[in-house]
C-alpha cells in the first residue's frame, strides 16, 4: 500500500482540523527532508572546525586551491574569489577518497551563497586524479578541466542541480552540462541562506553508479532542487573529493561558503594520516655546537598563539625544553641553540598549543658524522610542481615524439616528486643541499602580479615542503634561494636595489624587500649563521657564510644578490664582501679532509645556440670575466669542489683561467623537474675529450676557458625542438625527452665521487645507470 495515500475519512479529518491538502504534502516533504537531514547528521564529519577564529588555513583535513582564495571565518569555509577568471575554486578533503568497488557513498555539506552578481555554482568535485595520483597531487584539482579532472556535482544560482564534466582537454573552461534527470525545482536560495547539499552514490547491477544530488533548505527542510546522473563508470568517480565555489565562465559571479562537510559509506576511504598542519615541516643545520631549526607553519589566525616550543631528548628519554620562538613572517618559527651536544642522535619535536589542542611535529637531529669514512651529500634544484598550468591551455602533444600529458595525471603533475624523493632516500644522505628554484612562480597556477604576493608564494612553497619534509625532518639541510624563489624569471640583485620600473633585466629586486626577506626566512632561516650578517640595500638580509659538518668545510655563496645586470657599470659578480669571505675561508685550515662550495649557478656559460655555437647568457656566472676569474682563483686557493644547480643542464667542468685546467671543478646538478631546456652540443670534436659526447676543451661566449668532463643534454636535440615546436619557448613537459634528476657527492677519505642520477632510476637496483659520464672520481690531489 502507498503510505502516502489519503482516503476520504483522512481527508475530512485533516480538513476539519483546518489543514489544506497542500499542507499534507508539505508535511510529507518535511518528513522526507527530516530523514535526509538526519542521514546527513549520521555521516561522519571530515573535521570539526572552530567557530571563533578567522584564518587563511582552514584545517588539517583540508587543502585550499589557491591558498589566497579561501579562509576559515567563524566556522565557515569561505571562498574569497568570485571575479572573472576565478572559476572552480576548490578545497580538497585530504582525509577522504572515493575508492573502487561496487559499494555506496554519501557526502553532505552546508553551503551558503555569499555573493551572487553574475551567478555561478557550488557543490562537489569528485574523482579528482581518477584514483591514479598521490593524494597530495589529487588535492590540486581546480580551475581548468583535463584528463583526471573528475566530475562536478553542482547546485547553481538559478536553483537547478546539474552535473558538469571536468575532463575536457580541448575546452578546459567550458564545464559542459551532462544529461541528467532533474527533479522538481523551487526558487533558489537567497544570499546567506544555508542549503544542505547531499550527494548519494549508489551501485547498480550493470557495474555502473547512479549519482543523486539533493539541495534542501537547511532550516525548513524544503527541497530546492534535485538531479540524478545515471550509469556513471566507477573510474569516473574514484579519486579525491573537493568542495567547489565558482562563478560562471569568464564573468564575475557567485562565491560560496561551506560548513560541516560529512561523508559516509564504504566507498569512501577515511585516511586520517593524510591530514597536514598546523606544522607543515622542519629543516635544520648543525655547525659545531650551534643547532638551527626552522618550523614551517600553515597560516594560523592573527588571534591564535604565535609561540612554538622546541623540545629534545635522547632515545626514549625525558623531553627537555629547548628554546621558544615566535611564529614570524612567512609563518616560520626559527630556533637557535648553542652548546648543542653533536656527538649523538637526539629526538626532537616542535610543540604548538592552540585552542584546546596541542600539535607535535617530530624528527631526529643526527650526530655530526665527523668520523664517517664517506659523507654522502644530496644535491637538488629546480623543482617545478606541474608541467602544464592548472588554470588553462588546450591539451595537445608539444612535439611529434611527445606524449599527451593530460592535466591531472602523473605525466603533468610532478608534485610531490615521489620517485625522486624515494630514490634520494635510498642513498641515505648525510646532508641535503637544495640550491635554488625550489618553486616556480607560474606553476601550478599563474603568478600573482602583486608587489608582495605572500599567500601565492606560500601556496607554492608549501608544495615543495610537502614533498620533501620527510627527508628534511631527519637530515640536515642547506637551502639557497634563486630567482624563481623570489618570483623573478632572472635576478641580478645589485646589492639589494629595487628594480627600476619593476624591470628585472635592469637589475635589482622586483618585489618588496619584506617579501624577499620572507622568502629567505622561510627557506634559509635555519641555515648556519652568516659570515657578515649586515643587510644589503632595502634592508634585505644575507646568508652567505661557512660551516663544518662531517669533517668537511662548506662555503655558501649568494651569487645572485650582489651581481649586476649586464648594462650596469662597473660590472660585479660576487662583490667585495663575498670575495673577502672566500679569501678568509681559503685560509681556514681547520675544516677537515675536504672543502665544498655551494652556489647557485655555473661560473661559465656552458651553452650552445641553435647553430651549435657558444651562446651568451648573462644568467650564468661567466660574466663579468675578470670577476669570474677572481672567484675561480679564490676557490682554487681554497682547494674546493664547487656544486650548484640552476641551468637545467647537468654538467661537470674543470674551469680554466689561463688555460683549460688551472681552475676548480664544478658539478652543476640536473633539474629535479623543470620546463625550460638548455643544450650544450658544440660542432665537431672538442680537444682532450672524454669517452662521452660533447666533452673536452671549450671557450664559452664570454671567452672563459673550461674543460667539459661530462654533460647530460636533453634527449632531443635543440634543432629538433626548434624545427618541431609550435612555441617560441624552450619548454618541454614530457619527461621522457629530458634529462632530469639529482646529484650525489660522496666525500671519501681521499677523493670525491660525483654521481648524477635520473629521477626515476632506483639506485639500489642491479642494473641502475647514471647519466653518461658519471660517476666521476676526483682525487683530492687533483682538486
């Protein structure tokens, strides 16, 4: 029997009591809505958020795209972006994932329209990454559609429930509506009215799924809209789950807030280990008895505590309080401890108390391996998050022999660099060197064009930290900033001057000094103390200096900060202050068995142009030649091996001054993952060449002499790229066509062993091969 059937007696009963038939229908709807509301309540909250704080960071279970587009305000997850170009702003539910299998899933959230204007939509994006990505990469699904982009389940400002595709490579901002069954539609919710959105995913006998999204008034339970999408493949819904706020394409429009997201059903995996924050990670350095630690926080609220505590203990001992530190610019806390006992390992943790909670982040401070027979050093640079932007662009192979990368695929999203990180870990490095371009300002999203783009910087910096934090928490780490780290394509710092008319090619810094200092604080704040900490112009801080670790003396240079643009007279490379430092370091004989100088780029221009002739590039350190030669002489006097990154072209050279071999050896590691390609492919055979191509004596475009010992060119020639690329840039995204990876330097008793590894080769495997020309053994007597 139909339980909603009304007989004559019942009708008269209700009518006598003053009820209209419409009221009976309303009661039935209210009963149904109440059941839906109860069902939503029975789902498990993703995270209970505080309702008495305003902050950029939403919470441990959430990742916002982009950081600057969202905030938590009085318990509401508010989207702040609703202008033209702000399509598909997302918040990923990090601890939830739709997984394969013929089972059901439910999710709900309360949505509130905060601004309407030209209209738009809110709801869920499901299936991010297609279930094929690391959860961190799948958390980035946002604006532009593409392969792996998932499915949009939306409630819109016209009151309709719709389902929209988010996988098109050809129309990445179209978000085409998919055919669905639409239920009754009532007038849409008004501004600041709470709407309960509930998505039910039901398996069907044919192996497909039905998706039903219901929008109901949170207060009254009235159904506002309902839609059903039938026969959806499992592969289309597996992956990350994200909240969505979006105006319609290419117009200013709606933005929404959300609260109380919940999930249930066995098709949704709950992964609490994926939560992140409020402490994102740590880095540390050890120089004798001085320990320096930086702790990177998420953007906590202005009214929340800004003090963190460093604690340490011996194995299974009692925790002892070290120093406290304020959470300063860049949401970074810096600790400096003197008289540190470096003869044994220590456990440490960062303690942060906020609201009624206490957060801990643990790691290990290793003992100084001063007596270790071989010190293993990892060398990493140039870590782009994605090949293609996540904000637009039609998907197509970039070259005839290139693959279609897709957008939300492992081919396009290099972050979180899982294989590279795993392979570095397999070497068990004693020290990590990250020598610049930890991020690129135009990936995964476009650059914020403001003078102080702090949140945009942090959004991209956090991706690097999220990738490498499990290495840096337990291994001493040195970081150098380069041009992209301060949101410039190139930088000639000219001792800190502001760039004239914001033109970086005329020298100086484009962004504010406070922004530059913030970037340096977050990346280099834990580095050993500077040799001379006097700031340069605009009060920009410096960090060049020396330290000892593992029986080796290290020098850190900032070869960008003092360098002048090519048009500035007189031209300067390292500058008087750093040359004075190198001279003092060369005279220091207490460093131990070896010396290593860490800098950003090559002291020469190891590049050829499309005609295979020497290329002139002022980004390298081959100019000015007189200053370059003085630097080489100072490093030669120190007996140092020089290591660097930057060029996206791995190389090993013996620099020359008067001849091809009277200078130092420099190893420039490969890019960990980058777009811009460079080549060294001179015509003919070079004199005194080795067993691998393009080695031997070379004079660069500035007249600098060097002997090339090894080089790892891209796997396509420059001519092929020029002849076949539709773009004027040198960008290549397909990793099969590039030579990317990392370096390893082993400092043994009497020699350096220099290794250059592809990012995706397991170094412990039986047939593991490095790039041709490596490993290279350099006796100390030949330095």
